[in-house]
C-alpha cells in the first residue's frame, strides 16, 4: 500500500466542483481504501444517492441493472479527487454513515470493451 493511507481524499459536486466531504484514510485492504467521512452541509444533497446504491448493492445478484443505474446516479453527481487535488478517472465508492470505502483506477475504463 502506498502513502495514500495517511492522506485526505475529497468528494466534490460534479456540476460545480463544490466540496461535499473530505475522506480521511484510515486504512485499507488492497485494492480498497477505507476512510472516515467529514461531510460539509452540501453532502446532505447526495447522501440519499449513496444510501440507495448500498441498498441495491445488497441485491446485486438479483437485479444488477438497478444497482448500475443507482451507481450511475452517484457518478453523475460527484467526483473523487486524489489528495493532490487531481480528479480520479475511475472509482467505485461506497458511503455508509461516516464511513467510506473505495477502489480506483488511474485510467478511465473503456465502457465499449465491457
């Protein structure tokens, strides 16, 4: 694991770049990182998207398409940024309460190849 474990990543609104939350890394199990969420007041606007995504994740084997739509709603609403401030090209982020866990890629996924 890299020095990412001692860093603070950030979650931003996709439409205006406003800060939604700091994600203070607490550990991880490669390829996942875990963090404590320090939300701003604006995070309340997107919290329901994460709650719905997790609800559907529990049923992904029965209804994967619904989960994909819910996660697309998350990705359309937010961006994740590295501790250095650059936008993360691809990520899978879950937030429950004040805990977050995610994995990421430095390269965008080619949706046509999937």
